[in-house]
C-alpha cells in the first residue's frame, strides 16, 4: 500500500492479490474487473477500432495502473483530489518518460450517490483547470455519466460501476477534450505546439474554423 494524508492507493496487482484492507477490497476489485473487461475491449458503439481506452492494457501490463480511496482522515474531497495529484507526481518521479504516459490512478468514491452525477461532475470540472495546467488529465466516471464518445455521440464511454475520478498524464492526443476551454487550450499549446503531429494539427485547425 502507498498513501499520503488523504488518500490510500494500491497497484492493480496488489488489488488483484487481495493485498487491500477488507473494507476497501470490494469496491476496488469491482472497478478493477470493470477496467480489465470494458476499458481494454472494443465496443460495437465506440465508432472506431481498438479498445475503449488504448492506455489501460499497457498500464495494467506494467503494473502502472493504481486504484485509490480517500483515507479515513479525509473530510474534504477537494483536498483528496489535490492529494491524488501529489500521489501521481510522486509515482512519476521514478519512471521513464514512456512509463509516465501509462501511469494511471483511479480514485474510487463508493460513498457518492451513483444515481446523481451532479457533485462528481462539478468536482471534476473545478479540478480540471489545475490538473491541465500541471500537465495532467482528470476525468469522471460513474453509472449515469452522460458524456458522449468522441466518435459516436450515442455511446457513453465514461459509465462505470462506481463513481470515480481517473488521472493520467496529459498527452498530445487529448486535444478533443480541451478545445472547449481557452485556458486548457493555452496550456496544451504551450506544452505541445512545437511537436504537434500533422493529424492533430488538422484537428486543431478544423476546430478553430468551426
């Protein structure tokens, strides 16, 4: 187990082996099994070939896929999210640049009402500004998430069995998730403009023209 003041985290391997306190193993294992089933598989409604999340299987294979929960001392989930960012930074320091792109942490939040997304959506929205500014992506997943897929607006790729927040490194291919916010685009361009691949530049131009 690895933890700081407000969150506790384990690798997917530790969760799979049951090396987690009994009061957390159920939710964490449920999310891990969903990740190994849904995220790594293709889906007929996805709108493209390949798995729902192309980074999950490589992350799992290298045991860079972590699951976390708020600690007993956590009373403020905004602070827990800050701790999640700190945890990602600590884990990243000892990794190669390639492995940093695969490092993923899912903060599982079983105490959230799975039928009401309002609070979690707002938590993610407020956190995203600071995360993107520091070169990270944060996304919300929950059973009733209405965020559409990039390639099929009828597909709901962010629906998970339990409410959670997912954090990973910001990548050049994340452009479609950032174009709706000028501040996010500024941070993206500062980080990636010198080396944006041609197809990503084409996406950027089409979005600006639209």
